[in-house]
C-alpha cells in the first residue's frame, strides 16, 4: 500500500491547483457550487469560460484513450476534481465530461465517439440528463416516456423531472421506453442522445427551496430523434446506465470543497472573539471542528481508494454508494455546524450581516439534495447491503 | 401524575386548530414566499384572543394558563410558524407590562396589544451581545425630566411597524428595563433582513440615538433587571418549544400523506421498510419532545419553572425538530426540495429555532451549570 503521490503526480496536481486559483479570482460575486453555474447568466458564462480554459489544456479528456484526444490517467482527473472542488471553480461539465464521455468510451460506437467526444473535450458543448420522471426516481426503471420507432427515427413523448441545467444544456442523454411489453421493466429501456433545441422539447423551471433555478421539468411532445443516436443497443439502455452510475460518485470535488470550508471556519474562529475570547478557544466548537475534520479525512481516504480502484477497473458497485452516503451526510452536518457557529447570524442572507457571504445559510439548504439525488441514501444503503454485504435483495 | 389535558384546554386546542387551518393557510405564501407580514391577519388573531392567552381578563386577556398558550402556539405553528413567533413576542411584551408597569400603563398598553390596535417588540440582543446579557452596550442616562437612551438592538422581530418596544439598557452600570414609544425622536429601524426561515416576521436592527423618554417609562425600578430578562427568555423557550412540536407534527403528517400516495416499486413507499424506520423515528422523537414541552408548560403554570428545565426543553426540542423535519424531507425524496410541497418550509423553519433565544451551545452551558455536583 502506498498513499504517496509520484513526483509527476505532485507536479501536475500543483498545476491544477495553480490554474484553478487563477480562475477563482475571476469568479462572479456570490458564485457557489452547481447553483452558481446554472442559476444566472453570469455564472453560466463563467462556467463556459472555465470549460474553454480547461479544454485548451486538454484537462476535460483526462484518462481517455489517446486516439480520442485523451491524455493522462483517471487519477489525474481525480486531482483536477480536487482542485476545482477546493477553489469552487466550474468548467467541468458533470454530465458531458464526468458521465457521458466514460459511457461513450465504454458502450458507444467508434463513430459516436468521434462525433461527440471532441466537443466535450474542448468544452464547447454542454450536456444535461433526462432520466428521472414524476413516477420514476429511485425506482428509475419504472420510467414511461415512450419512444416509438418510425423509419430511422424515434418519436418520443413523455415528461422528465429534476433535470439539472436542462435550461442551459445544448444536448441531453435520455432514457426512454422502447418496448412497453418487455417481461421486466429494466428491459425495453433505451439510452439515446438528443439535441435540446429540436421541436417538441419544452423546459420549465422547477425552483429549489431557496428559489434558485437549478432543476427543470422537461416535456417531450412528438420529439423526433434519429435511431443512430442510440448508445448501445435498442432496449439495452438499463445496462448502459449501470456502467454510468458509478462514474459520478467518487465525490472528491465535494470533499475538497469541505476542506476549504473547514480552513475558512478555522480562520474565522481564530479571528472572531465572543465575550473577549476567540471562538477557537471554545471547547464545544473545537470538539465539533475536530470531529468533522476526522470524518472529512476518512471520507477523503475512502474517495482516494475508490479513485484508485476505478483507475484499475476494480471498482465495486457499492464503493461509490459508500462514499456518497458518508460524504453527503457529512456535508449536511457541516452546513448545520456552520449555521450553529454563526448563531442568529446563521439565518441571514443577502445582507451586510451575512457572514461568509451567506454561504452557510445557502449550504444548509443545498446540502440536503446530496442525500436524495442520484438514488436516495436509503437506496444506496440497500445497494451496500445487497452487493457489498451479500444480504438478500429487498426493495 | 395526570397526563390528560383539562376540558377547557382540550376545547381551546380544538378551536385554535380549526381557526388556524381555516384562517391562516391563505397567508403562508405571503409570509414565506414574499417575506411580508400580512397585517390583515392581526384582527383575526385578536378576535380569537390569541394575543392575551395567559393575560388577566381585566386587561383584555383570556385568563388561561401557559399550557393553553403552548397548545395554541403548537397549532398555529403547524400551519404557519412565523405567525406563532409574532404571537410569542406580543405575549412577552404583554408579560413585561403585566409584571413591571404601573396600573395606568398596563391599562394603556396590554388591552391595546390584545386587541391588535398596538404592536410591541422586545429589545435585548445587540451586535456584540447575543448570549451574554451582562455585556449589553445600550445606555440610559438620567436627566432632569427624562432618560436618554443610546444603542443598537439586533434581530428585533416586528420592529419596523411596532408601536412600543421593551428595551434593556445599562443605567449607572446595571441592567434596567424601559419601554420606548417608537415614534420617539431618534428611534429608527434598519432595512428588514432576508433570512432562511420563519420568513415574513420583519426582523431588523433598531437604532436608538439620543432617544428621550419620560421617567415613568423605566419599568420596575432601577437596575436588577437581569432577572426580568431571564424570566422573559424562560417564557420564550417554552413558546419556541411548543412551536417546534407543531412543526414536527406537521412534518409527520406531511410525510405520512406523501408516503401513502407515492408509488414506487409498484406499491406506496409507505410499505417500504426504509420509510417505516424514518416515520417511526419521527413519531417517537416527536412524542418525547411533545411531553417535555407540556411538562415545561405545567411547571410554568405551577410557578415551578427553572432556567435548567427550560434550557433542557429548548435544547432537546429544537434539536429534535431539526432532525424530525429533515427525516420528513428524506421521506419526500427529491420532491422534498420542491416548492410544491410544505415540507421544505418546515425544514427551513425548524433550523431557525435552534438559533433563537440562545443557541444549543448556550442551552448546554445553562444546563451544566445547574447540574448537581
């Protein structure tokens, strides 16, 4: 076992951090996380600028085979994720870079890879995901959006929901039902790619509880998509999603964002006196900070272990579930701690009295979604119990 | 030991529940979405005598007990928690007048607040004093015919449109309590704050700049009002806890309703064991919090309430409310964050209670100092 990085890795990691530090200085005021990317035009432009910068450097295709313009390794991609997470810099399209590209490399044809990968690598085309439906969330295979083949096209009808950034994305990868009569609901699902600007696609905002525009409902009415846009085989889309679901959950970016918050909170506690004593000397605060730092390092180590396993093609399905549950719940606790630390000031937003620019008030609301998105933590625990511990499969 | 409510308490609880569901629901969006206080609701609250529940009938109150106050706040918070905060603050102001003002002053202010023709606000917290009352900086200086007040008060609910404010200030180095009419020269409020939850309560700073008030506006004599503050905060903790019970009940009701109707894996998610566990946890913790709160109200009615009991209640109940409302969100899955469902509001409101009337950290300190050793 060796937890030490090679000299080359250390050098590259530093370069990632240096570039992200530079990009952080250009960040619009109040920009934070996914909400920052999708909610305002200003945030979206900043995201595109960062994407183009990363694209120029070849950092959006880390770990890809060279024949598709790739360079570096999966571990390099992990280091970039640490840098973007720490500096809260956007530019890496979670859908295009983190989800679709590995899927195309695993399940797409050579023709599709050549058609779609270059614009992902350059940061020119942004993607979104059309998976969940009003009655198909954790039970995703219950989806009912239909795709009926007519000649060399599918005609698609249905409704998608919780589609992050669908109001910004150029293209989408969607799950549709192509065989409503299959003997199992997992059969008869097809994974396909579609332009979001074609007729019949209507995107409506679904505001988050803090009223930011991150999620959408997407209505598909007689949308025509060429058959050649199918990834994998018709009716075999469920298998494609099973590969993809593991690409988005090493959580290193979120973990590094928490490291940054701990650093800033420590600085605040050192500088802020209450009743003449620095908060840093308050035993209750020290205790909670130390506890969180311990848990953060545990989740960091777990995430590295997963990244290492993934780079060797040895990742188990439940590994990603474990780190998602652990780091997601930690983030929610950390957001709670931030509000508690600030006392009554922890409730204030958009004000000169809002400490940390209102970050913790915002984070308290935002962190909740981590524990229900991409399969609720109840579903993740079931996966761990079933795949990881060998317990009988249950609903 | 008797855990039953009395007949009048039960009847009152039912009446308030019916009133809250029928009359207060239309104001939810105005307060939570628009962050505005709906002034048209005040006469409705007054008609139910909700501003004067434990106040003597001769001052226009209902002459009921603190258990009834807790039950009413619970029912109102189930529908719209920020209105319960508004009622709590009016009670705290009324209670100061009742205990410390002259008979004439009582007759002037308490009935008016009960009838909703006047509104009070309560000023203790300052920019540099949230948890240590002895560090307040607002000063009162005596002149020949008046006191002159200077200072800033922070997080003052209803301040932008209140008629009268109870103000803690240091007079000759000791804490005294005054009331200030808000049309006094030198009294001003800041822009109201935008905040996470309990929206629409109109929270702001109050600046007192050479505010001159008549000498009889000193309440209960000079100095020694640290006890008056502790008394006010003790009632405040009971009121907050009662509201948290309401929030938790509303969360549980919403979670059960959602779980019964949400189909997944070909059946309502209510049938899934993961959901059973969440609902069972919510129900168990709610019951513990409810009875701790009712016990606090009982102690208050018996005159046996202590700082320790109220701090224990506030600590446990507000923390539990955050957990229970979070579990309720979790039952809702992704829909939990949608404005289409009530649960996200309950989740945001719950966190606020942990931060008000002394954070959980302060409550722990109050408890530990009073444990037998």
